[in-house]
């Protein structure tokens, strides 16, 4: 705890005087930075998802969702050990300071894509609150946030109205199997998030009719925002759904092609 606090103070002091910094070393996050001018992609795994699984998802998403284009930063943030992310076990304040140092420079305009699944939404939203607390106004204005079947949160984990207004774009995503009428586990939370911020948060519904999930298998559908076809038709399989993406189990990218107009219950294809 002391080492974390000292590093946070050092990062903020370095930011103030413009000192160069080494590669990111933040508890719970693994980042690669190559420049400030290209888009930046940060992904947040759900409950107990390991860093290496999140990296696999990140790499597949970068390849298929962003066409493998050069990125200024790639960050994989592991999942919290408790679904509530209480108490926090990932250094979001340190990550916020790192991002400010690397990306919040005069003239920087590249977008930041934050994509968080399940309980990873609590981690991402704490990060956004930390950026606000640290005064990163211009950085927040470049954030495109996607909440994948997570939660809008409350208190220190909340995506509140002030944050929503500061961000470039917010999407709330869940999956629905039109054939069975089944929906992913946190569909209600995603609807509630969009309803709290009408016209500001876009609701995106992924078509899960080809997911292979059994009727009413909401935890299988919970993984459709990660992979078009989850491994277990009855529930989630975190290691394989994150860590074994490929031709047979493609990474989900449908929410990236969602219409960019008004907030809507927009059905988009779940296939690549």
C-alpha cells in the first residue's frame, strides 16, 4: 500500500514538472504505450478474469474490431477479485495518473476507447472518476466508453450524470436471443443506465440468436459481448470465452458498428 501511494505521488509530481516516465507499472493493469497521436484502447475484464485472458481479448478486439490499426496505447486491466470491486484491488488512481502523464499533453486529440465487461465496468467507472478528480478534463472529453453487460454503479463506482456529460460517447450493451426471448444477465442494468441518461447513453442490443446459448441461459448470454459464440451453452467459461477467441469462437465486435445517432435500442449483428 505504501509503495502504491508513493508511486502515485511520484507520478503526479512528474506530471507537474514534465519529467519522462518509464513503462507503466500499475497494480492490476498491463499497458503498452507507443505514442499519443494514434487511438488508444483500454479493456477491462470482468470478475476474476486474469490479465493474460484480458490480453487475449484485447488482441483479438484490436485485430478484428479496429482492423489491427496502429494504437498509441493498449491496456489490459484484469478483473476485480470481488464482483462489487469493494474494496478496490486495482490501482485506478495510479492508472489515471499514468494515462494523464502519457496521453494528456497539449494538442493531443486521439480518442480513448474504454471497453469494460461485467464487473469491469466498476473498475472503468472508478478510473473515470479518478481522472475527473485529477482534473483531466481534456482527456475525459476524448473518452468513448462502452459498458458491456455491466452496471451503472453507485457512489465511487458510478457513471454519474456529470461524467456522462464530459465523455465523448457512452454505450450500454447487452445481448438478446430473439428466438427464445432470453437476455443477458445484466440487461436490466443496461436499460436502466440508458434510461437515466436519455439522449446521452446509447443502448445497443446484440443479436444472440446464433450464440448457441440455451433458453434462459443468461450467464451464457452474458459472454456474447466478448465472443459471438460462448463455449458453455449454459453458463460462462471465463478462461475460454476470453482466452480462446478465434475462427470457431470469434471476438464480438457488433457494438462497435452501432449507429451513431440518437440513443436507441439498436439491434446490430453479432457476427463479424
